[in-house]
């Protein structure tokens, strides 16, 4: 089979799909990744055959322009800023994606949740399409469901005659363990989350057991939200104390902004996160789905300091499952972060809950198992009766 994976906006949206893409390749299927200009470098670094279907590379800039950046106030300047940005991205991809589909003629499309161009083109061509989640399904929440419908409305306004696939019958590939998940429209296809990061060199000291308790701190690569950067940038110094080592995983440009750090803080950049976590006792992070599920796979307690809706969703679900604590950015002053992190590593209820959740995560079908039955999955996919007749 020819299988087209579609992603947009960020390579972090692609990473959860990579293990399935490689499993399908290993099973003998032909796999391509279609993406926009923003995502292409990261997609190439993840080792797959990439087709860039849009030259638009302005999502990060548009995001910065739309963030309000005032603590305690709505994150975006306008209510529909985020779905509007997703719709703009989808419209920029439509023509290139449709041309690729018409020339390569894939048997199925696998797309991440906000790759709305993939939904539109698959509907237009009557092709099976499967939605591949990052983690907790935002579309299973009222705000996320509104975001999806609003983005679809904005795309439809520019593509007359659009008919979207029947959401209630779509297949949803889900890497998130059940205690964290409230699935939106569609039927679940469970899959095990396998952490994927960009290639990097692992320092030798990570191969040795740590001499003291070790906490990993990271705020990801997308820090456009609050003035002065993510709140963890201001709190990281407080997490180092006698008997505790902090390993800070961050971009070089973020590390340069921090200045001198205490002796108990060790910094790394360009090291795959999944190589850092095995030696850690707990993780303090921004709530990104890849980080959250990567820590779940390692059985680690987590403190999430969130600054967006999706990250707050991830942090809240971890807290509900008993494996961690969640602070919103408005409440995450250094004292609060230090107190929460200390609670996380001194109360063994979090470690026990994390170990139980890890068991559930690892017992989900492997990407190889899902790939082995992929043809049967595709045969079950609904395809629309009508099609998009213009603009796709």
C-alpha cells in the first residue's frame, strides 16, 4: 500500500506518528510525509521521505503576533485566533496536497488532528483517512470541539462545496492510556506511544546511574506565550537543592538567556529527551504531549506548568490520573513550582500511580502490531458520498 502521512505547524505533531510510519515501512508499505515549510526540516530529521506541499512558513510568526502575552488575561488577542491560524495553514497546503494525492494516488491518509488540509483533500478524493492523536484528544472537550468546527468553517468559506467526512465514524489512532483519555468523535484504534526525538548525541554521563535524585526540567521548543519566556525559566534555579540534581533540557538560545545557573543544574541541548528520562526521578515540564507521554512510558511522576489550552488539558489529565501535579502559568511563581516539585518527589503516591499508568501504556498494541493489521483498518474507514468540487 501507499500511505500518506500529513502534518503541519510543528514537527512535534509528526513525532507521535513516526513509529507507525516506520512500522509500515518495515512491513513493506510505501510511506511519504506531506508537510508545510515550517515542518519540513523537523520531518527530514526524523528520517522519513518528505514532500513539502506548501511554501508557507509563517505559523510561528503569526502565532507570536496573536498571543496577548499578559498574565491572567486570555492567551490570544481574539477568540478565534488559533482556529484561524490553523485554517490559514490548511488553505496554504490544499493545492499542493491535492496535486500530490492525484499524482501519487495513496491508498490511505494518516493525519494529525490540526492537519485540516488532509481531511479536506481526503474527502474530496473519496480516500480513507485516519486521525492520529498526540495525546489526550482536544476534540473530546467543548473548547476543542469548537476549535475544530471553527477551523472547518473557515476552510469551507474558502472552498465552496466542501463536504467533511463523517466524524462519528472516523478511525482515531490513539497513543494515550485510558485514564488520561476522553475521546472525541470517532472509533479508537489503540497504539503504544513510542518516544521519538530528533537525532542527537547522548553524553556518556547519562549512561551511569545518578549519584542523587535527578529531576528533568524542560519547557519545549515553542515559548512564545508569556513575557520573559515560560515560567519555568524563572523557577529552574529553585529546583536545585542538596541531594537533588536538575537536568535542564533546552534550546541553546534559551540557555543563553538564563545566564549563570547553580552548580546543581546541569544543562543539555540537542540530546534526545527519551535518553535523559531513564535516569530521572521526576519531570517538570510545560505539558507538551510528547513530553507527557514520554514520561508516562518511563513511569515518572510529572509536574506540568501549562500556558495554553492543550498543555493545560495534558496537565489536568495527568493530575486526574494521580501521576502528577498541574499549575497554570498564572500560578507558577518560583515558590509554587519549588513546593509542587518537592511534593512530587517526597510523596510516593505519585510514583506508584506513575508505575501503574506505565503498565497500561506499555500494554497497548505496538506500532508493529497496528501496522500488521493496517489494510483491514483502511477497509473499515468511511469515505464520503459527496466530494469537494472546487478549490481542492
